[in-house]
C-alpha cells in the first residue's frame, strides 16, 4: 500500500470504478463499492510488491 499504510490514489482510481462496474452488472451497487475498495487495496499491495516491498523500497541484496 502507499505511505503509512493508506491506499494510493491511482490504485483507488482504478479499483473503485471497476468495482462499481461489477456492481452495476450484478444490479447490486451496495456490493460493488466494497469490491471496488478491495480491488484498490489489491492494486496498491501489488504495486508495493512490484517495487520490492510493502513500503516500496528496494530489497536488500547485500547477502548475509
């Protein structure tokens, strides 16, 4: 996730419309909003892992 454990704006901007679209397809918008937030969290966590860690820092490659 982003700094201090929050979802970054770009992940939420992707996840929320995706969840709303799924909610509209299922005719249940109350279901779509939480799913969109879950997608945002998943995107933020994936982004942190892609950068080398939960906090976005590169992994320590110095060895033991």
